[in-house]
């Protein structure tokens, strides 16, 4: 097994989960209605739990630093998250669209990983996919309800989809170890994941009266997997690690 290939996969999954978990948590107390306040808070808690589980595999199985160090002590350039998860929460329509697009991709990723040849990841995937199913159910439901609501709600969702599209496609940025991951049966690969994702989200978007934007390859936002991030990540990390940095040697 190529340890570097597995590490890269785990890091990008963990970092995605940690950062979008933090972003989703920012809706706590300010959701547009109580149901959504609770939903985004619950999804955030699950995401951060998934990040911890992945960091723990990196530490316990692959010899990487302690999960607390991985989550709180790395610099921006050392994170492997896609730039989509870094974006501020914006208006509710943007956050809802991100939750829908991201979690549909994550569910398919975890479902594929239940058959991974790397057993610690396969075990986690079998557990985590059950939680992510509820995240997908949430996003799919609200897409259809708001897409079939008023003219304004449908228009706002379409605008959020248009603004999200090329960021969302950055989720599927290929790893330099893509061939190894596929050949060794660790993961089916980003291109296969993107194909299944498009098949999954298209009927839901159509049911919500939304049109899939045209894809312009030169506009897809890549770089996050290789440490190139938006201007939003460093302020987020500073906020997220503020308490830890008051005493880096403390035991919490």
C-alpha cells in the first residue's frame, strides 16, 4: 500500500470536514428558522466528528501528528481542503446550496470507501455514511421545497447554484496519487466520483426547477488540495484556533 497516497486522501477528506463543519457551525443561533438553526448545528457536529476520526487514523495507523495538532496547529499551506468549503456562509441560499452539493459528493465518496482495501478507512466509511445520508436528505428536501416555492426562492437558489458551480467542481481535484489509489483498490478516483455525483444531483435540481450551469474548465477552482487557498482560510483558522493558541501546551 502506498502510504503517501492514503495520507493525501485522508488529509483532504479530514480538512474538508473540519472546515465546512466550522462554517456550518456559524449558523448556530442565526438560522432563518429554528429547524435550520438546529440542522446546520447538527451537521456541523457530525462533520467535525468525521474530521477527528480521519485525523485519528492518520495518527494511530500512519504515524502522523496527534489529531489536535493536525486540526489546530497547521498553517494554511498545509491544509488540503478544497476552496469551496472555505467560503463564508453568505446568505442562507449559498450555504444551503453548498450543503446540498458537498454532502451529495461526500455520501458517494463514503459509499465507495466502504469497499476500500484500506480497512481502517472502510470501517469508518461504513459508520459515517449513515450520518451523511441524513445530511443529503436535508439538502435534497429543501432544494425541492424552495425550488418549487416562490419566484424569489427559486431565483435565489439558481443564483447560488451558478455562483457555486465552479467552486463545487474543485471538490474533485485529482490527486497526484490517483492511479495508485485506483490500482490498489483504496478509492475509485475523483473522476468516477464526479460522474456519479452529476448523475445523483441532476434529477434533484430538475425537480427543484433549477438548471445545471455550463461547465467552463478554465473557471473550475482548483488548488486547495495542493495548499493553494482562498483569502478566507487564514482568518477562519485564526478564529478556530484562537483559544488553543492562548496556551499551546495546555491539555484540554
